[in-house]
C-alpha cells in the first residue's frame, strides 16, 4: 500500500492511511464502494490519517450516511487530533459521537 491507503480488514474493519484531502477523497470514495455490503457493524480506524481537510470530513459524513442507508452501524476509531479539531470547528461532534 502506498502512503494513502484504504485497507479492508476482517469483520467489517477498515484502516485508512495518509491524507484525506480534496486530492485523495475521490480515490478513497471509489475504493469504499462495497464497505456497507453484508451485515454487522463497520469500524473505520483513522490512526494512519496524517492530514484531513473539509473534503475528508465530508467523506466521513458520506460514509456515515451510507452505513445508515444500508442499515449498518459505523464507528470511527482512533480519530487523530487534527481531524477532531475540524469536526469541532464544523459543529459535527454529535455526528461523530465525540465531545
């Protein structure tokens, strides 16, 4: 996997690495097409996210909506501080279940 990556793990777990920006979001979105197929909860681990902008946050919101439409729950694990700050500034704390 190169610097920016979308890695599917077992049991509905996904790992995101690299930048979630205007430049990379289209590729992440394209690779997440089957993320909500199947049953059970989905967890996206953001430990490896090194940078995010508003497009990255919009992608996370889109994934949340996709999970809801598929009748699945979605949790974000290990949200980096920089991403948390954008979520707070955007007023999206409730959408991400963070304080």
